[in-house]
C-alpha cells in the first residue's frame, strides 16, 4: 500500500511554501508521524509528518522549490512492511549474544543526544558549526534550536565588537518581549559573485557579500510596502509619565512572580489599557473590507516580536478578557517559541490591533507602519528621565513617548488622539485598570 505525503493546509491566507529541507531520503525507513520534510512559509517553518509506515520513495520536489497547498511531496511504499508482516516466520536458531563492549559508549557520538531542530541543523551546516561546540540546547530534551545557534555566533562575535549602550533607559527585553523593528535574520553569508562597479572597473569588491532574502523577509517587505500604498497612514504622538506604573511594578514585582510564576513587565499595562480604549473607540479596532467597515466586539491583540527569522506578530485572542498574569505568561511563551521557530500558523493570524516596542532597542520615538489590514498600531519606546512641569514646578520624571499610527480612511484625528489620551490616562494611573474607570 502506498501513502502520499502532500502539502498540508498552512493556515489563513497562506497558499504556498518553500521546501526548506528533506529530513528523510529515498530508501529510508519511516514510521507514521515521523517528520519527513520541513516547509518554510512566509510566517513559520512547518515539519510535515509521514502519513504511513514503510520505505521513503523518491522526492517529488527538490529543496528550494515552491509548492502549493495539496501538492504531492513524496510517496511511502508500505508494501515491503506489509509483506514482511504477512509472511510466516520460519524457526530461527538463537544467535549468540554479542560480545560485551570494552568501553562505555561515548556520549559525544551520534545518537547519544537528541538531534538538533531542522532549522538549527541547517544553520549549523551553513556556518560549519558542530553540535558539540554548542552543547546542550534550550529546546525540548536538550535539542539545539536555531536560537541557540544565533546565541553561539553572537558570543563568538562579542570579542570582536563591543555593543553600544543606549543612552535612554529602555524596557528590558525580559520585561517586554515586543521590539518594534524587525530583527535581521541570521543566515550564512555567501561571497558575492563577480560584478563590475562601473563601466571601466571590471572587478568585484571583495568587501561585498550577497545573502538571499528569506520568505519571511520578502513577505515583510511586500506587506509593509502594500500597507503604505493602500492605507492613509497618519501618526499621532503623546508622552506618558511612567512613575505610577513603575512604582506599582516595583512594589508587587516579587509577589506577582511568586503568585503567577511569571515576571511583571510594562507590556501588560499597555495591553490592558489598549483593550479598554479600543472598546471606547471601536473604529481603531475595525478594518475596511471593500466598501464596508467591519466593526468588532472583541480585541485580538498582536504583539510584535523579533525572532531570528524576522519580525513575527503572534496574537493574544480576546485580550480584553485577560488579566495581567495571563497576558505576561502568553507574551513570555510567544517570545520563547518565536526564537525556537515553533509558533503555529493560527497563532499569527486574526489580529485586530497591534503593539510594537522599540524601547528594547533604545528607540526614543518612531512612527510604526500598520500591520494590514488592521487600522491601528501602538508604538512603545524607551523610558527616559526628563524634566517636566507639574503644578508649576519642574521635576524629573520617567517619561515614555507613545505613537499611534492609524488608517485615516477609517479613523478620524479626533478618535485617534482621544484613544491615545485614554491609554495615557490608564497607564499613568493603573488603578483605573483594576477598577474599570
């Protein structure tokens, strides 16, 4: 009996993928549900399992090929297994026991540890890194993830370049896992092919390198350009005094972590504040569909997270019903899984509003681009001590600029400014979030 392996349904609005790596070769024995091929979509990497037990047949497509949903990837020949099971077993004389090994198995030999994740294995192969150099990974059962490879290469580069320290006090990545700018994916750099630099030069510059854009990077570029070309994007800015939020966080930080097993960051303050404000200004939580406006009575909050492959925006569904602890727990989980490349496709779709945090990189102010087809995105930034006038006195306060980019086709300036003022009001006095006022 022959079983077919086809490209599975990849999620909302995803119609194709690229064959990133074959995990099983023709002739290899496979069991049902064994991963046989890794597909890379414009959102995540997906391992496709075997649909039966038997022998792997020829590959119908090659690595690097683009395949549509439902396309044939390979076949599994189960006839050999079936005939073996059906054939009567002849009496077999017991074989002599194998001689005892002279030495203990070497734990460094293949098979002693879990194999690296497929994306990590590919990156290590391209960068010529042995698994023993990295050691135990952060994945399940100690498997090496691509994030471990990135961290390893970063440690190697620390001796060559000392990172600059931001002048402004930024929200630490461990406290808010949502950077605003897409991180450049770490890929093996290939020497650029010879190329002339001018009509008379006739030679390539050895300082150039050429790296192929990943599917995710191509999609990010295309969607950002489409958002700018389609929506009438406008940005309004305000500043928030973080004194009360910082004091509340400092007072309850240890108790919160002890009670809920997760750290209390500033992201949950803004997530809760946005959920409240979006109910009061529903146009910012709506979207344009043709000639219609679709209003929603729920908030699916996208949290922008930088991963080794680029920017991903996992979604907190029904964020308006979540408490602080659940928001922080989900964000921490999404951050870890984004680095491991294990986010599911349905976790990256369906957002109605997004939050992005440039403060983790020290950004003082930016104008974020909409995550189409959404109509609004809030940009958080670094917390910086600045002089402000309060009751006629100049005092030093921890201040954060916040920016709301919105689609002016559906959101009026009054609504956008009022929304941002409401977020400012709620974060500057977090008691309002508890009391619902």
